[in-house]
C-alpha cells in the first residue's frame, strides 16, 4: 500500500502518481494507442482521404455499455479488497482480545505460558501473511528454533498448525485446573476466529474474477479504442489522437486498477499492508501479556509520504 495524506495536496499527489507500477503500465498502453491513432490519422487525412459514414452515436451507445461493465468490475474488485481489510482488522482485534483474556485468567506466576502463546499468536499473523502469497518464510517467524522448523516443515498448512498449537496450549492450562469451564467457553470463540479469518482470506485468494469475464472486458476496451477513430476523425481531425488516447487511458486505467486490488494480499502497490498489520499484532500482544519480546519487531524505517508498505 502507498502511504499518502488524503485531501491534503492534490498536485503533490499527482506529481508522485507515476511512481506507481500500475500507472506506468497504464501510460505504456495509452502511448501504444496514441501511436496507432496517429498513424491512422495520417493515413486517412494525408495519404488516403475518405469520407466516413460511421455515426458517432454508435460509439456513444457502446461507451455506455462499457461504462456499466466497468462500474461492476470496479465494485467487485473493491469489495474483495475491503473484505480482506475487514478480515485482517478482525484478526487484529481478536488477537488483542485473546491476549487480554490470557492475561486476566492465567495464573500470574505462569509467565512461560504467556510468552509461548504470545509467540504463537504473533507467528500466526506472520505465517498467514506469506501463506496468502507464495509460502511461509521461516526466517520471519519470531523465536523460531531449528526444532520448530523441523516440525513445521512436515505440515502443508502452517497457519492451521499454529492455530492447533494455540488450542493445545490452552487445553493444557485448562486440564491443569488453572482455568474453569466458564473460562474455556469464553476462550473458544476467540480461538476459532483464527481459522475463520484464514479460511475467508483463502476464499478471496482462490476465487478470482472469472477469467473469461476479465479477458472480455480487456478485449472490449481495446476493440472500442481501435474503432473509435473511425467515428471521430471526420469531426475532429488530428484532435482525434488526444481524444482517443484519453478515452483509452480512462477505461484501461479503471480495468488495471481493479485487476490489481482484486487480490489484496499480494505485493502490488495498492495491496493491503498485511506485513505491517502482522507487526502491529506482535507488538500489541507482547505488550498486553507483559512478557519480554527479546527480539523486537522492527518497524518501518521511514514513514515518508508515498512510501510503499507491504
């Protein structure tokens, strides 16, 4: 995600816009369409002048249809992005609430159990972040021993394994008599939320917008932009070039931005900063449980505007 100040300096935001990889792709596509339209205008104005009878109203109707499709496309993609943010917000709140319950109900002298659960809760968020990308990075997990790695490597779903260890640890404390039945009833929904969040995030990741639908919109945008000069050249002449380029820039920009945010857990410029959220969970949980973190989680070195946070 790109850090910026909303509603502060419009022109400064515009000046940094081209730092976005997405915007560079859009500009390259617009430059290609501008080159094609330029060649078209030179050919049909200077080399082979002809009278065209294609009414521009046809393109107006096609533009309306395309606009409706783009609205649906954008809303679908943003719904996925926002649902992902809500799920990670739920994970933050649940991790804090579980830590508060552990701090309030566990025996005061049982510092070791608090520390073990703080590590597990933190590592769940860290593991889930990379599980939704390309696989867990062992070096990112905190207080992760070679013995832990040997055990974890036998598992295909690391967040599942960590959630199971949280359940097992709480059960051990319960069976020791330190927790009552009412405490376990209260713990249960908080421990279940971990896998509820993981499952919902996997649903978003593994259910992209249907391929044929996505490709059809791109083809429709390209076809519309290629045919548009035939409807505009008689009325606008060489001014057709900037008009067609801007129309293509508008439509393809919306499509590419929607494609970028429809899978919100990756490393694109506008994806969710799940790594930063995982660090927040780690810091909060260790603070609530009042245990020594030993190896503090490093915060981003800079919070400068337009910094990318992953």
